[in-house]
């Protein structure tokens, strides 16, 4: 394009006084530079500039309707919050709160006061501590309990989770020395006992949250292992990972582990617990107190928004209100069919064909490995890659799963209050593709 035909930047800016000047200036310069480099010139320069600025003003983190059937979708923030938990977070965010203030005495209070008692009651623990994620919880536990000493771990539990978090490396980072026992598939109680001595700082169990070993296998008896550890004055720690509080989710509960004699259990807040991202440690009061005084704890502690969300989530458990993620995992597939029929009928009225097929979702988030969540899904065919992209870029964004040449939308992970927005997004995307 002839440079003389390009609009002057100042002239463009004078026509959009309502836009933030610094942002409008940046986008105007970029727009002109792109056209000068060979891109087609817009028909309406002012409108093009307005659209660019509006796009730049959109937050990068935007609502997504999760129709993938993966409940604890790491890329989508894992466990969704209930309305009551979201309200508690909003309240904590909007003004001052008594984060570390005892309103009764007017003196400084305990930051974890709102959740320590709740966690102790729900887990059957003597005390509790909260940090920013489970990796931090494990690191703090090893640093505070076994630094400079040996930690005995089964070879079958030297796992790696997402983000290259490897048990041997976190043990080393915590200042402890790894002692491997047993084999990949078979480890017995006696293996721990034979590997222990005066330099042993802890026995560590690691629950395989994101894989399964099947076939010719053997695992230690946790209760007997705890008894053997206690006879030697060695604390038994367990990285539970996903951390279920209620039975029936396919994994041991935190309370079950403590009841079997584990001294300290570490688990995530945003997986099977269904709360915010956090690392939770529960167990013996003396161990928790030691970790609370450790210098590393301050670097790992959580803020007021996490505490507000966690407190509201835990209070929900006590009142019988399970978090949305737990409800999604527990719901039977057949109960999803009426919702799908409503979806199909609505799309049919808009001239959009679809079928209902059986498929399998997953808990996700490195939990319940190999255990699917069967149920019906809405199946759409045609140029589904383009359709899926249009849905992802919509407002709100919609994410389904592409499988066997079709786009599948799983109602398990779609809340009922999101249905209208979902169906509107599908109809809009379908029409935009001229299908």
C-alpha cells in the first residue's frame, strides 16, 4: 500500500477519544505497521482500531463451559466452586477481613484458625496445616521432619506427576536422602524395617494417583507398617495426592489413612476434595506444630482468598453440601439422559442435527487412574474441527472433545445453569460455519 494513503496516527486517535489513549496508540501503530508490511487495509480504519482495542481489553482468563467430561480438568482450573464458595471468596476479596485478628480479644489471631478445626473434624486429625499446593506440602513435610536424614520409599512409588514433579527430586530438595526398598511391583513391610536405622527420618508412602500397577503386585499393610514405624520412633508419612474426604470415590479417604496409623497425610485441595488449589497436611499435632514453625512455611502459606474458599468448602461438607466436582464424579450416567434430550430437542428446533451416544468421561487431575465415568453424550458430526474452534473462541468459550470424527459434549461437567449459554453458543457457532 502506498505509505501516503495510510492514515495519520494522531488523526485516528482523535476519532476514538473514548478509548484508553496508551492502548489505542499502541494498537493504532500496530495496525498501520501491519498494513504497511502487506496486510490488507481495513475498510473502516476507526472501527478496526476500536475492535482491536476491545479485544486487547478482554481478560486473558475467561469463563469456559467444560463439556469435555473431564471433571478435574487441569487446563480449566480443576475443581469448580459452588455458588456459596464463590460468594465467600467475593466477600473476602471486596474488603478487609479478620485474616490474622481475633475479634474477641482484639489481639493477633491465627491465619489458619477458620480451617484447622474443620479439617481436624472432617479428617479425624489432631491438627492441620495448609500451604499453596500438595507439592509444597510434601516439600515442607520432608524439610521439616527428615532433613539431613534418610527417607525410606518403595521403588514402586517413586512416581512423577504433572510438571515433572518427581518424588526422588523433592526428597533431595527437602534435604533428605532417599532409600529405595522393594521392587517396582512388590514391596513388603519387612523391606522398610530392614532398610531402617539410626539415620532414618521417615517412612514415606506415595499413593499412585495418576497410574495403576496391576498383575503380580504386593503392597505393604498400612496398619502394620504404622505399628512397625512407631516401634522404631519413625514417623509414617503419606502423600495421598488427590485426597478424598468422602468414601465411594474409588480412593482411600484421608480419615481412613489416619485411622490406620499414618502420622501425617498430605493431599491436594482442588482434586477429590473439590476446593481451591491448596496443599493440606493433617495428622499428629507435634509434627504439624514443627512444620508450622519451619521457615519454609511462610514462603508456602496461602492467602485470604484460598482460605475463604477452603473454609466454605469444608463447611459445605459438614452441612451435607458436597462440592460440584464430587457431585459430577458421583452422578450416574443414566441420570444425565433427560438433560441430553432437552439439548437435542433445542438443537433440532434450530435445524441442527445431533445424536446421543454412550461414551466415557474421567475424573482427571491425576486422580482415579484407569477409572472412567460412563454416560451419554451429545454427538455432532460434520466439519467438527472448525466447529470446535469456533466454540472455543466464543464468549463464553465452550470446550468439548473431538473423538472418532465427531464433536462430543458431555453433560456431566456442564452445570444446569450453563445449559442455555451452551446451547446458544452451539447454535451461533453452527450458523457461523454456514452448516
